[in-house]
C-alpha cells in the first residue's frame, strides 16, 4: 500500500471532514484510512476527539493510524500517581497525557503503533478489529504466533502482550483504539510505569501488569511501515475501500476546525491531573537531620488534583507548631504538584523567623513533602 499525500488527496480529505454533519448524514458513506503526520500525543488524541465529535459515522468507518514520541497515556478514570513514576517522566522529558477513553496506562514511543477504529455505536465491535490486526500480522508473517484473548489483548507466543485495548462509546458514535508494540524501549517502558509513591488509596481504575515483548524481537526484519501498511491493506480489503492512506496534519484548522483548542485542553493541568478521581495519601517518611532520624507522618485528601485536607505530624520541639501549621494552611487548596509546593515553600520561607537552624529544618521538611508528589 502506498502512502498518498498529494494535493488532490488533501483537498479530498478537507472536503470530507469539513462537510457539516447534515452533509455527512446524507452524502457520505464507505471507509476512510487516515495517518497522522504528527508524533505529538496531544495532537493525535485531539484528532480522535475531533473525529468522534464531528464526523457522521452512521454510514462510514474510519481507521486512524498514529505514532507518538515518548509519552505515557493514562485512561480517563486513572490516577497518574498510582500508574507511573512522575519524577522520572519529568527527568526524561516524557509527556503525560490523559485519554478520554477508559482502560489502563500505556507507554508510547516511535516503536509503538496506535490504531483507532471509528464506527457508529451500533456497529462497534472491538473483537473484530483485533482479529483484523491479527489477520494482517499473519498475512505479513504467517509464522507469527499471535492471537486475541477474551480480555481484548493480543498475545505473542501465548504469553507476551503486544497490544492493549481501550474504547469510548458515545451516544451515536464510538471508537476502539489499541496499541501494537513493535520496537518500543522496554527498559524505559518498565521504568516509567512503576509508581514509587506510597500510601495512596483510590477508587481509580488500576492497570493490570503484563509481560510484554516487541514484535521486532520475534522478527527483526519487520518495520513499523510494513506493519502499518499491512493493517491498512487488511482494513481496506474487509471494508471494501480504496487501498491508500491519506496523511493528515493534526494542527490544520482548515481541515479540522477547532482542533487546536482540543489539543490545548488535553495539555492543561486541569485535564491531565485535575480529572484524577479523589484519593488519599497516608504515609510516613524518615528525615535524616545531622545525627538524628525523625519520623514524619502525613495524611492528605486530594480532590480534582488539589489538596483538600492536609495533616503533618512531627515532634513540635523539632519545628514550632505555628511554622508547621503555616505550611499545612498554604498546602490546603493548592495543587498536589511539586512545582506549586516548591513555590509555596519558598514564599513561606521568606516570612519564617530568620533563624538558620529553623530554616534548614523547614527546607528539609518541604523537600520531603515535594517527594510525595
């Protein structure tokens, strides 16, 4: 299958996607295969939202193909502090995104393919989509031992997970998306998907750990392009559509009116962190100060990503209660966020008694509080 990005195709896609809903309902049908030219996770997730919200899928199916630069993507109802190592993400400059679909947390990089199948809600069938992917893989490499499980995962060699699934079911439209591990960095994957945070209690949807393997480990002669083409070819055959992939720029407002606002919303702290289901933190940590070790107990309730209740229990002879209560007071209502807590701590330090010993203890306490986030 040949990728086509000619002006004719771009104009054709622009015409299709910019037709008002009433036009879709009356004039559009058949299937469409689209591939993103962007590797930005927020832009690609915004395209999913746009197609779901604006295209009439009554008589049309769409396959959206996309790949991202390094990112961790959590499900709509998940807690990022439970799902990943946020400190490591910040150190490695790996993006964190929250989908509008449910499901578990996944790591994306350019060695991972993402597939989104759009249909009307009535025609939604994730098992058939996964069987299509397996059929495409078998057509490309018949010797591959791949199959779909009852949990809607695709396993390699009956043990290793190479694809996970999530979905969004709207009133009339639906989409099912899945990953395909081709040549992802497994060391980074396992590192960033391991939460170091202790004492979190939440009703958020937990991810289910699994052993994973890259398809390229099984067959190094494969490439992501080969796999994308094989899946698109199988999709075109099953849906009796043209055998070509249309490239789309997820930042093009002439094709996708309003898309950039959707992208910006997905990047906001209020969406990525603020949509976390309410949770509590109850933990202890040791502070080593000079030749002594001090036990500190912290209890917090966090709602919409903000600290709703905060209690810090430590010996009053170590830090005056009035000073500690100022920290508690400032933290209450603030974002459960290291940057905001760092700013608060620095501001409060300026109004603390100008005592070197006291300020040193204050800094140590704040550093440990930040480590909880």
